[in-house]
C-alpha cells in the first residue's frame, strides 16, 4: 500500500481527545525503544513522521497517525522503561489499559518484540493481555537486521515457542533498517483496514 499524505492527527492524553472519524486503528504496543516509531516510518516510507528517540520512555501520550483517511497507526506509550518513575509508569499503564479497554475502532494490535532478546516479563504480560482482549493481533520480532539473516526464522520460532507454544498466532520478523519484511506485513495489515 502506498500512503501519500500521512499526518499526525493528535497526541492524546485522555479518551476525550481520541479521534471520532471511525477509521480502523492499527495499534502498536511494545517496550520502550523497541522501534514502534521506526516501524511507522518504514511502513509509509518516511523518515520523520513518527519521531524516534535514542532515549527510551519519551512517549507519554497516545499518538494517532492518520494514513490518507484510510486508517490510523496508533502508537501507545512504551512499557517497561526502568528509569521511569513509578508514578509515570502507572500513568502510562493507565493510558494503555484505558485505550485498549474502551476503544471500539481497533482492527489489529501489533506487539513489537526485540528479536535479540527473549520476551521479558512485561512482554509476556502484554501478550496475555492481548490474548484475553480477544482482538486480532500480530507479533513482530523487530530489529531482525541486528542478527544474522540465517538465524532470523529460527529466532522468530524460538520467541513464538515462549509466548505461543501451540503456534496458532502469527509471528513475523521485521526490520526498519532493511525494509525487506515490509511487503509481508502490508499484506496482513490490508486485511484489517
């Protein structure tokens, strides 16, 4: 899919600010610094629509990116950043929980996990949360360019065995650097838009 005029529509800090257009929403969740903003930029072939930061835990609001009035990419605050105060972490958790509980426009949730590390406690909790939500989801093992290409598929399978031993959900590699997996991801996203 080619996105011609993407824009950030709103950075919401409460449900009163969520867009009311009724467009489908593709929601991105994951640890701080897992590459949610880079994912958006890669998928729409832009460098700086979604701001990336080398400092984890910067996003403290829910960012709604309007994709040509077809759908939104919704970037939720990252979880599990250890230097964030408990008060800030609780606030972030509340944003995530409230959005996932009340939002009716969610078409697909994408859980991004760093392919270089086994899923941590927070990843497992988020995975379980998504499973219990009953919403469709996709797990992307991001930063696939950081390991040998010959190890990518087996590493994705290893991560799937940890989170989803039955193997009944979709786990895929992704790399914002090489972009070689973007078309495969688009083919899945288009079914939900």
